[in-house]
């Protein structure tokens, strides 16, 4: 699935925000794929994005880790 399809203003985001959006979309995609393997129902896009956002918020930014 192409996550860039339908994004309004995605290309107009500043680089930092675009990078965060890409990381969030990739993490959500991976979580949905994993959930589909483990559970017949899988995980909705909304659930995956919400969980990915929480997980990204709990991790320190890559440039701040030793």
C-alpha cells in the first residue's frame, strides 16, 4: 500500500515533520502486517497509527541516543 497517496500537503511539510510522518507510517505498516499474521482480524490503520505514535513518543529521538 502506498501511504503517500491521498496525503494532503505531505510534500509541504518541513523536513523534520516529513521524517516523523514517514517513521510513523512505516512503524504503523509493520505493526499492521504483524497483527495480520497473529490475528485473523488484524489491526485497523487508525489503531496502528495511534499505537505507533505512542511508541515513537516513548523512544528518544535517534539523534539523541548515545
